[in-house]
C-alpha cells in the first residue's frame, strides 16, 4: 500500500514499523511534526515532549539502554543542546536500537543559523543516514535501527526542510515487534568511568572500522550508472535536484554518508571522467573525497550557503558548460512589491508586552519563539537574540558588564522550561539587577502549539501536573515575582516601572493564552470611527495586522480583528470602539 | 523535456493554502500520477507570504519548481500572485482572487500597496482569471472558502475530471464540510469557464 506523506510523517511511520516503543523530542521547525504524527501510534509506541533536547536525548538513551527501540527528534540547533549525551552515548553504545532524528534547516526558513548535522556524526564517530524523500525517510528509519543494534551504536538520521516538509508516495508495511529486552546490569559496558571509558574509546575506533565496511556493502549507497562523462556524488535532497538537472550523469547516491564508503567512492570516481559532489551546507563528502586524493568539483561550483534547488543547479550546469549564468529574474510587474514578513497575530498577547516595554529606555535581551517577531518594526522592542534560554542569561551578562541602562530579559513559557531556569539561577545567585519577563501564552506557539511542562497536558493527551512558572521562579531564589495581564497596557507598564526601579532581580510573568492556539476571540471586532480619528498613527505603532491603513487613515479588518482591546488603549481620541450596533446591543 | 506538471499556490499564512495543496495532490494521486509537494511550515506562517508547490507526472524527483516551469498558478491574494509570477510558464493559466490583504509593511507606511494591481496582474499574466473568490465563498456559506473557489477555477486548466476532484475533496476534509467545499469548488469552476 502507498500513501502520500510528508517526510516527517514517514519518519514517524518508519519508527512505528521498526517496532519502536519509546519516542521523545522537543519541537523545532522543521522536525516538529515527527512526534505529532508518531503519537497516532500511541497504543504501541510511547511518545512525549521533553522539556528540551538534552532531556529528550537522554530519556531515549535510557530506554535504549533498557533494551527498547527508541528515538528522539529535534532540529539542528537542538542537537547542540543534546551534544553532551550524544558524545558519550557514542562511547557507551546501546542495547536496543537508538536513532536521533535531526532536521537541518538550510536557508534558515525558521532558524537562527545553518548547521550541517553530519559534522556531529563524524565528531561522535557514529553513522549518519540521509534520506532524499519521504519514501526513503521511512525506509532509512527502519534500517537505522538495524545498524544501531548490529553495531551497538547510536545512529543519526539527518533530514532537511525539503525532506521533512515535502510530501511524496510512501510504501507502507506492517509493524515488526521488538519488545524491550529489559535492563541487563553490566557496569563496564554502561559506565564510562575513566578505566572503562578508555576501553570504550578503543572500541569506538574498532566499531568505526566495522561500520565503514558495512557502509560499503549497504544498499543505502547506490550507483546509478549512465554515461561516463560526468559522475555526481549526491546526498539527501540534493540527489533529487541532480536527477532533475543532470539526467544524463552517472550518480553515486550516498544514503549512508558517514563513515565514508571509501572503496565505493574510489570505484565510482575511477569510472567517470569528471567528478562533482553536490551536497547541502558543508563540503562534508567533498573534503573527504579530496583527502582520498581524488580530484573533484564541489564548492567551487555549488553554493554552500543557503539551500540548493534545481534552479541553483541549473546555474551550476551552465557554468560547467561555459554558458551565461544569469539567475532567473523577477517579472517586471513584481518589482517594489511590499514585503509580507511574518507578524504577531491579531490579538497576540505579546503585543501588549512589547507595547508596554516600548515606553522604557532599556536593553531587551530576547529569545526564541513567536515573540522574536517583536524585534521587527513597528515594535522594535528586542535588542539581542542568541539561543534558547539565552534571553535570561544574556540579560544577566549585559547587566553585570556594567551597562548603564536597565536590562530586561524576555523568554517564552516553553523556552523558560527548556533552558531559562538555569539562567534564572545565575541571575538569583549572582545577583544581577535585571527584570526577567516570561511571556506565558500557555503553549509552544511558534512551532504550531505543542504542550510543555506548564500546560498540564502530555503529548499522549493525558492530564498531568502543570508546573507553575511563578513558583519555579521563587524556588530559583527570586523574591520579586508578579503576574500581569498583557492586554491591560497601563497595568503592564506599571509593573515594569516598579520592577525596574526595585533593587535586585524580578520576574514578571505576562500571562494570557495564545488566541490562535485556542482558536478564540477576545471580544467583538472593533472599528475606527472616522469622524473621531485624527490620523495620529498611534494605533499603527502596535503592528496589528488587522489594522490596515492607507495614508495613515486606519481601518480595522473585521474578519481579522479578535477584539483584544489593545488598540483602543493607544488612541487618545477615543476613535476605536465597538461598531454602533454592537454598542447599542451592549447597553441594552 | 519532462512530462512532469507543476502547479504553484500562493497566499498568506492562515488562508488555507495547505488544504488546497492537499486536495490538488490527492487529485493527482487518484489520477494515477507520482506526486511530490512542498509546503511551508513554521515561522513563515504567522501572516507571512506562503506558497505550496505541487508536482505530478510519471516520476517526480524534485519537490521544488524551477522558474518559468509551472503550468498553473493559483493565488488567494493579489500581490502574492505577482511575488511568484516568475515561477509560472509564460502564458500559462493564472487564477487570482481579488482579495486584498494589506501587509503591515504598508500599514506602517514603510511600503505601498500598488494602486495599479489589476493592470499589473493583467500585464504579468496574459492568461488571467481575476475572480471575486470571496463573494463566491460567501455564497457557498463560508467566507474562508476562498481557497476552494480558487482551486475550482484553477481546476479548469488542469486535466482531471470533476468527479475526481470531488472525490479528492471528500478525502481531504471532514465529512460535515464536504458539501460546502464542493459547492465553493464548483462556483470556482463556473467563474473560470
Ligand atoms: S501564534 Fe499565538 S503567540 Fe504566536 S503570534 Fe500568534 S497569537 Fe501570538
Ligand atoms: S482590537 Fe485592535 S489590536 Fe486587537 S486584534 Fe483588533 S484591531 Fe488588533
């Protein structure tokens, strides 16, 4: 049977078919939908959101040490958070199969950097598989568990945006059962104290050697011989673009790129007159091919910044053939189109916080989530972003550096649980005079509304303890903790004013649920009374997409407005109100 | 050179591009084709400009469409149609909803929504159906069914029988919404014929 599936759905399916019984992860584009789909198999496969990627990785590792087939999911930067357990699980190895699914985001569609996860595989000396579409994602997932168990090694399955979010046909199979074998006590195997760790270190090298041989023989790497003028080595999605743009070329498709199958590469190279390596992000394979003494083209022709596309490979091809390399131009009618960047939704509670913060001349250290959008005009109320949890610790560092301005750290609820808590301990213990604002919208909004430790619900759909951010902050040693309702601008301004003036650190929790997550409105749509509006532009400075303006004359799109009531608080002339009929109805 | 057909759908996050893409790819599948699609998820969806690419044929490799290679473009908003105009093959069918969604860059005064959008569309797309999809959606009983109306109009230029489209819709939406969506879709077809 065949189904049309996204790469992420196919990965979840592959895990289920492989007999996985444990899955953990933290949401992050483009990996999020893997667990969201995995949970449909919850009768056979336990699935959870962990507070962060390190915890997800460790939990899945624990399950594998107890003999279960397990996997964890994250985006590329999530693996930085989980790098610590990764590097040592590579030594300890696994009992049940263990796969870390990591989705890279070339082109940074929804990320703060570009990273090539394959480097981590080489760093940790473990295998990495690179599917090229959803069909392969399912198949490779199953094979990854086989490799993991046969060689007692963690395996990385590397996806990318165009594998995870592209849909294609997937052949389905039944589930194989692999019940957990149970934990078998064996300290020299599972405990890397130096004496045993040194032995593991030697084993890692021996395993790498075995893995190389296995990769040589594996059908995950295959040669599609055609003419011998041009041979292309391609990995992941780049393979699809190569097939499209160089249909006549011989191709070595590396589905299992590390450890590199040297003999396969040498043999392929010897059969073609010219060799080209096409891969997304780093010149991972190319560098190795060169180190084997094999001349090839790669980064000299194929860009390593941003994602590849058939369009970009056309340009590569033209260059190879000495033709003009002009990129396709926009049509003339499309020049000077207004941009349409992502914005905070109508009625987003973060808008209230940014509007209030706009009244203060402070430095704002921000973090990662929908509220990152507050850096953009017209809000302009965020000054730095580093990484998950960085909003808290960076604020601490700025304040401690002797900065003259007051410092506010901003962090979301899910991000607070992810890695804001440790930063807050630094703030409390080492006494920085910062205000940390936790913008709590009761969900992990940006990745599509997942639960987190504060929501009281698990991925499996069960009720659970809802951890309180306020209590957590007090436990961390913060004495001044208060909660505000961000739609009340004056009250929010007042809270910031008091906390910025008070000596020592404070935490302000801004709490209101994300209206998009609950598909809710906060009130009736409002309208601008034209006779009262003096076109001062105050309501336009909150960046609500429901307020449209032509020549500074605002009007509210009643289909988009959710009646949050922020814009009327901006208007000095009382020009924004319920429309008349509504008002009359409200009075009677 | 290739037998693969490519369709691009454009719009604004939240307008229902994903559903339209699902239905179209389902129709291609029911017609016996190999299918690949590419869709946008994550941050860009927060009211940003979004596209979906659908490719079908005997054997499809890339989910991404090359410039000037799409055989049809459907857009749920006017400036979004122009933004992706360079993906459409010259002279190919473009269905554009008369919907005008003002981006915040315009409201804040940083940019201007083109006054001459109608003329621009007519110049950019010689084979244009500039339709009042919102009115048709209203008529079908759901102002948000703009996406199905545009898809219906677009279907006039694609090679699948109407019954197959209806089957595709039925497989992609909840049972209680099938009728409304089919009505919106056929109103779209009528607008384009
Ligand atoms: S999804 Fe929720 S949190 Fe994100 S911008 Fe929209 S309203 Fe705000
Ligand atoms: S009340 Fe004002 S700020 Fe709130 S959603 Fe409506 S238009 Fe936007």
